[in-house]
C-alpha cells in the first residue's frame, strides 16, 4: 500500500466542509472523508510550523524533544553528544527512517525545511524535493512537482511514502485573482458580531482587529486578498474570504492530485492522509490571520484518512477520542508494518482504524512557544489556557472556555468555574512533571522566556509604536514597563484594562 500524506499549512479543521463548515471550501477533501474516516479531536502538540512538523517527523512532543520555538536554542533538536553512534539515534528513530526500514521508498515535496532551516524533518528520506519559494508555494507551483514525481514513480516495485506540502491558506492571502471569488455570495461566519469587533478594537495584540498584519504592506499596496483592519463585518468578510479562498485553492489542487492517481492506476493502492501543521485564527482571541496561541483554533487540526482495505467498512465514520499529531506518526509506522521506537511519545491508533473502536487519550496538552509562551489543556468540553508570556497580547495568565458551547472562545469562564480551572491545572502539572522526568532536561518554554521570550515576540518596540500610532497610549505605557507579562501578574498594579 502506498501512502500519500498531504500536509496543508494553516488548515484549521472547522473551516473544512467535512467538519461542518457552512461554506463549500473543501469538496475534494470532503469526498475523501466520505470514502474514509475523520478524526474530530486531532491536535498539533506544539505550534506553530517548526515545532509542529518536528513533532510529527520525530514522534516526540516539544517538551521531550526541546523544539518549541522558531528561533534560538529551542528551534533545533539537541546534539546527542558522546552517545552519538555512526548513525544518529534521532535519524534512526525518525518517521521517514522507520518507514524506510519497513520497506517503503520515502520522499518529501516541501519548501518547509529550507524555509525554517529545519532539515532534521528530512532525516531518513530517500528523496527530498524543495519547491523553492520558501512557503509562498501556491498549488499551481507545487502541482507540477507532484505530477512529475508520480509519473516517475508510479511503476516502482514496492511501496512508497510521499509527504506533500500545500501552503495556500497561510497568510498573506495571495490566491491568484484569476481563481475568482468563490465565496462572494456567502456571508461570513456569524460568531464575530459588531459588538465583539468593537471590544477587540479597544484592546491590543500583534495581529489584532486594528492592524491585522503589521509585518506586511496593506492590501492597496500589494495584497491580493484580505484587509488591513477589521472595523465591521464587511471587513471581516473580506478577511475570511481571503483565508477560505486559499483553503479552496489547496483543495482544488488536491483534487487534481487525486485525479492523477486515478489516471495512473494508483488510487486503489494508495492510502491518502490529509492533515495540517496547525490552524489559523480568524479573529479568535483577537488574532487575525496567524497562529499565535495554544488554543483550539491554532492547535486543532484536521485528520482525514482514506485507506483502501481498511476504511471502506467505516466510510464516513467520525472518531471523537483525543489524539496528537505524534500519534499519527506512530499509526503510520504501525500500519506500514514497522516498529514504533520506544522513545516516541506517540501512541498508535491503528487499532481504531482496523476495528472501528473510538479509543484514544483522555486529554491532550498543547504548546505555543514562537509567538507566546502558552500551554493549553483540552479535556471533555473544556480548554484551559495557561499563559506565561503573552506575546504582547491582552491576556490574563489563565483562561477557561467551554469550546463545545463556545467554539470561538468568546467567553472566559475562569472566574466562574474555579473547580474546572483547578482540574485543568492539575492535568497540566501532572503532564509537565511526567514529560520532564522523561526528557531529563528543563522545561523548554521556561528556557525560551529566560532567553528573552518567544522568537516572534521578544522585542515589544514595534507593538508599542503601533499602540501609540493608533491612539492606544495606555497599552504602550504598560508594555514599556511590563512587556509580555500576563495582565494579572503584575504586583501592585491596577488591571491593564483602562
């Protein structure tokens, strides 16, 4: 059985049709989900891009591997030191090497390793193909590489594993204008009301409602889609249309890849797995168009599996148990007939696919270390966010949400439900202790803070300048004094809110 792993950067689960989205963003993925199965509670253990893909390809959580950031010491795997053999342990225990040892020819088509200098994710691959645009590789750029690879390998003896990146939903939203406006007549999601927008504009953040993307020029100076500020629901429609169009463009090329598999006679002998490295907030927690938190939106990712000979009798089934992306790594090796390394944190859920039983974890803990230092605990219907460094956003140290009733995290229940806060903190404390004992190293999130803060938020000056330029001097003054401290953790100070 061949395995095609399609990794769509920034694809949040709840904007796919098969996960209940009202817009027709992903008809081709939806068709695969109807033929196969989907996992409702699948999470990237560590976000954003570099920590997430390191976890997937190493089988290890960030707290164990040490990779939780986009720069600094904790953007690289640690050296093995004197115990390093002729071949490194980390290479021999990589996902690609485990599949290679199981008899697979392994290949990856992706700009990611070069974009992030993260070549460790390619350890163990037979073939590594860089599509060359450092993450601006739209579907029309990537597809010819896939087409050529499939043509070259469709007659190969034995099985192959192909990892493929599609990047279209990632900001900035630059889907070619000739693709049209597929959601011109669709209203934006209803949850973001004018009242919420008005409240967000009183606050602040790095990519907030006032200035959605400070690192880029405004749309009139070069953007193809989106808008530079969210003042009302019309602006929100422009914004979310840009994201959804990118997702639709990725799906369009995924459909072309499926058609090519069928034309080459490979479709019935190829397992197709569709997932993502992380989601992308579209206003949740006052973050527009990026992946800066350890919340449900950034960390919950899709997982659609169509596996001939395995999923036919379960077509359309939804699994609701909790799983990490590192569990997917273990499952792929298990299903390929390989050996899952004992050092991995991932636990195979192959039995669920074989038997249809919905078994998994009771809860998951996810981390953000590049835009903030934050962990999220997800259990039952709840999400607890524990923030250590805000990434210069208007956050308290603890937030609690009922994501079953409030999926867009609009109502913080921390003050109302101290019992649930206590439960979440207990789960977090036990999880941290267990994994630090395993790694034998200090907590990488706290080391990131000790080194000056998360890579994308270690200098508040540009945020302070934006606060003053947009009439929010109160926040600028506070940031100058306190930086990324949560707003309730400053002794002797009044609350940050004016």
